[in-house]
């Protein structure tokens, strides 16, 4: 049986420099499963995605993170890209927004460089997760158990390493988001 996300709202927290496929494919997956997805970003307007280091497509922001109410959402996705999480982790509103999902026990999906924002939110201590390999030391120093696996689930936290892992990541976030609170 396919998981359904009917009636659920999923926030995608991203800004300029987000890796295009790591935003687009998970968003398509949750929308196809019936969820309403919203792009939350650092400022209103548009953000520009990247395909590796090349500028790609612009996306309209639904709500700025300073104005976003985490209570309106059932789950959160943090796509990667190198610049995207680096900008997010430097923004106190973005860090608070991320931390609120963990405080509420809501499921979170994160891929590639996305865990940098989790480190800043201080929510990886005692958690098992994966990421782009260069984040290993940052995650271990923040108290996480880092593993090199395609997709890792730890009590509602779903993590993957890179765009090659997207099929497994998308399937697992839909499954975890359907289950809800942890």
C-alpha cells in the first residue's frame, strides 16, 4: 500500500544555492502523495537553485522563515547544495524554525549538505544520520553517529547523502511523513 499524505503540509526550507534536484524531486514526491508543500525561505520573492555549481531555475517563495509558523506544518525537508545550508545556518529564524520541528517531534528529511543547519540547531546529538561525506567531522563533533548509507532513518529523521540517493530518500520521507509525529 502506498503511503498517503492527504491533508498534510510540508515545509521546504531553502534559499539561494539550493541543489535543484534535491528540492524538486522530494517536493514532487510529497505532492504526488497528497501533501501541500510550501517553500519557506530567508526572504520573500524568489530563490535561485543550482545544478552543482551552475545557476539553474528560480522558485517563488511562499513565506519568509521569519513569518512562517512551524505549527502549520506536519513535516520539514531540508534540501542540500553547498551554499543553501550555509546561508540557512547563519540565520537565527531559520535555525529556530528547524529546531521547532524536533522539539515538536515532527518528521524531518535532510539530504547532502542540509545537515549543516541541523548542527547549528543542535539537534543531531545522539542521532544516527548520513550526509555528503565532507560533513562527517561536523556531524560527529556535534554528537551524531555518522554512517555512509543511502538512506538512514532515526526516529523520524530521514537523511541521505547526495542526488544519487533521491529515489530512496523520496520514498522514505513519504513513508515517515505519513506516520507523523515521533
